[in-house]
């Protein structure tokens, strides 16, 4: 009888310790509202990241002059780090700038999967009611795929001049009454498919093609097939004067929503067991890039930047002006989200000095959960031995 009582007491003690270890952990991230479309929350340690290295990183950020508005880390599908700066907070949307391009790429893939058009369709065929300047054989040969990979061939240079310069084609497009007309009025500089030239106009044409073919606005299409399934609610998406949302910039969502979009791609286009984007499109967009130049080590996919050997890991990313990033390292099952208002949220040092070492360091150690259970078991055995001595 006495042994039975001791066993019951030990069982109660074990359950109490298990509960205590789990519930007395510091929760530094706000819990979700219960919706299945929200991010799952965990700690860095429980997902295989060295908390010491992550803590050192956050202390370094607080002590530095880095102009960062938010930093989020997703590991193994869990949000494990979430920090805000300069007055930003969890629910405040941020301008994504060119990260928008990766979103319009996803919508293009969804539209193609629904049969509205295909990669080899010529761009000019979508705008039969337009008459464009500098008509040529090369212009007639521009395809949807050329737009996605930014190998359009149109005369365009938005990198050499500041975006405030009135001679920048991006600025001229934005100031025009019809953005499609402005883009396709430009003369051809080379054969489509022959050279990479960064071109926000190409991304906008993708938005215009979607709106032209799906019989609803690009924004409504995005809400129905992408944003609603992920519970993303854009606060703003800049549109052209003729009400086509800009395919190249202007989308505003929260950093957590950016993380969900990044996680959708890491999961090969699936969310809560529902296919949102075809897996083949995700692979084509983020794994099969084109060299930007003979000297460049980076490639450009379908509106995603691809770094085959950056930091000794394969990496792909969505990037926006002034320091907006969705960076994914598939081998580590890790996503880094950065937003900034000042353009100095440089990700290279954060990844190379802190985040990747944190993942590598802890991958050779026992996990946080295993450590907790060892502690519980040790206490349990200690109490058991002492009680045995009392009995015996």
C-alpha cells in the first residue's frame, strides 16, 4: 500500500514538473489569435537555434545604428524571433517596395495554373486595342517568361539614376497616365531573352496581363487565391491611374504576413494542406534562375533573387528598396524577414555572423525540449532514490 502511494506521488510530481518547465518559459512573442492561418510560435532553442548567439545578435542591433524596423526569424515552420524598432509593431503594415515583384510572380503562377494564359504567350497579344511606338519583330517576340525573368529587351535603365530623377524610366512610368502604354512605347535595345535588365515595368505588365485575362482586378484575384487563404490583409497596394495594381512595388503588409508568404514558398506552395501555388511554379521561380551577367554569382528566377552558394548554403530572396527582405535558406528550414525605412538593414552580416552560426551551432547539440526532459527525469530519479531510502 505504501509503495502504491509513493508511485502515485512520483507520477504527480513528474506531471507537475513537466507542466512547470513548459509554462514557466519566457514568452517573448505575442501568441496568435487561434486562427489556423496564423504562424505557429516557438522559442529559438526548441527549434534548434543557439539562444546565446541570437541574444548576442539582438543586443548588437540595439547597440548599433542599424536603421531597422523589424526582424523576424522563422525556423522549422515556427516564428521564433520577432523584434520591432523605430515605433513599428506587430500589427503595423510596411511598404514592401520590390518585394511586391515576388508576390506578382506568385499570382502569375496561379493564373497560369488556372489556364488563363501561359509562359510562351506574347505580351503584345494581351493588348490588341493599343498602338505602340517603335514596333518591331523583337517587340512582338516578348513573352510572359521574358517579363518574369527580366530579359525583356526593352530599353530601360532604372539603376543608373536615382528614383527621384525625372529621367529614370521608373519615375517616368509612374508619372505617365497609362503605364502599359509608356512601357511598351519604349524602343527595343536587344533581342528578348538575351540579357538581364532590371525592369519594374516588366513586373507591372504581369499585373496588367492578369487583370486583362481573369475578368476581375488583380487585387481581387490576389485576395481570392492568395491573400485570403493565408489570412493576409494588405493595407495598401498602389495602383496605376487606370486602376491596375503595380506589379513592381507598392504592396503594404505586416512583417508576419511577409513571413507567411515566405513560409508558403518554403512549403512548396502549400498552406494548411491546401495547394495555393503549384509546386512546379515554386521550383521554377526560386531554383531555376538565369545568370544576370558573366561576372555575377547570383541568378534571377521568376521575380526572385537566387544565390546558389551564398554563405555556403543555397538561398533565394525577395528584395525591396530601402532594406525589405524575405530571405530563405531551405537547407536550414529558415526564413529571415527584415524591414527598414532607412536602407541599412543589411542582411549579410546578420546571416553570416549570427543566424547561420546559431543554426549550425545548435544543430550539433540536444534540443531544448530534450534538455528539459533530461532535467525532469533527473529530478524524478533523485526524488525516487530518496524515497526508496526512506522506505528501505
